[in-house]
C-alpha cells in the first residue's frame, strides 16, 4: 500500500501543524516550546509559505493566529498528560500517527522510558533526517515505527519492542477527524486490546470536523494552498471516542478548547474561524 510524504495528503497537514507550533513557540510566553518545528517547515519548503514566527503573520491573520493558539492548547495539554503518566510510572509511550511530533526530543522523560512513534515511513524518514541535521538527541529510548495504520501496525509495534504486558501511555492526536467512523472505532478497539491495566490514553477529536471549511478566511487560505483539505475528511467520524473507551472499561474525562484556554490564561475570540474555537475536545482515560 502506497505511503505519502510530508508534502502530500495528511503529511501536508502535519507540516501545517508544525508551523502552528513554531509560531506559538516564538511568542514571549508560549504554551509550547518546540525548538524543532520551524526546522521541519524550512526543510520541507512547502508550495505556499507557512509562517514559523508570530511576527511573520499578516496583520491580525485570523487563521494562523487561531491555529497557533489551538495547537498550543492541544500540545500543552497532551504534554502534561504524557509527563503525568510517565511520572506515575508508565514507561511505554505510543504516539499513534506521530507526524512531526518531537516530544521524544523535547520533553523530560524518566529513565528507561520508551517512546514509539507510529506513522508513514516517509514522514518518519523526513523527520529523522531533519532532526539529525539539527543534532537533536532523543531524551528517551525512541523507536520510529514506519507502518501504514491500515496495515498490521500492532505487529510492527511488537517487532519494535512494544510489550503488551506493560502499561502504556497512548496518544491519538490529530488523527480521528480524518478517519471514517468504522476505522476510528476499530483503531480504538485495537488500542484497548493492546492495553495492560494501568494504561492511559489521550485522544483528540473535533466536535464538527468540517466546520472550518464554511469560514471565509479558512476558505481563502485553502484556495491559496491549492490543496483540497476538505477531501481528506470522511462523511462520518466517530462522534464521541470517550463513550467507546468508557464502554471498554476506561475511566474517562473530557475537556474542551475553551476550558483549556481558561486554564492556561488564553482567550478564544468568538468571531474567529470556527475550527479553532469550542470545536476541539480532548479525552483522557485510565484503564484499571
């Protein structure tokens, strides 16, 4: 089955996410500090310019301003989730559809922590090359698992050293909006089957994935990109992953973007692009 690179398909969305993290990281009091995000954008040389610092944004740019806030909130929340799980003793972390995630290199992991990054081979190869050029060193035992999630990714994960008998901290970030309902349900069911008692899970989803495409500012940005992002979205997505996890025995909590903004001292403008407002939902759970 063909894979894709960082300038096509969802690989390009991963690059846009990295650009948004870079913008947020450049602020005086950032929600996230990602020293590698801008390097990914520069190395990819995308077909349309992507900002990597706040001062590169056009005056009051509504899309990138909101996107950098949204990615900052999301990254900060899941950074804290993973650090909390590791501090509590979980030593096995799996980033599903890791994209250009650099947490293995930027978070302070306890000794003997293993981080497995699962994604398309070409995306991981690109990331590894850029990080090597930067002289980046992982702060954990990192395993890049290049496999298509439509294939036997649990087998590839096991071959990389994953131990199904040990508790795992799972992270499914920025993936569910692109999966049809059946595929998302199957992914979560597989995740549950691979989880030992004491495992934790973090899942992000959008209450209305297509809402952004009705916003004129977002529409203009997408037209300029020449890429049909809307075509990546399925007709039906999994409405509430928390319900499925709860039914499988996980103790689940859910928080929204607006609540996170209040927690971290940020304000979401009500008249901004809808994709980056109250649309985001963040599920965390523990098994056993």
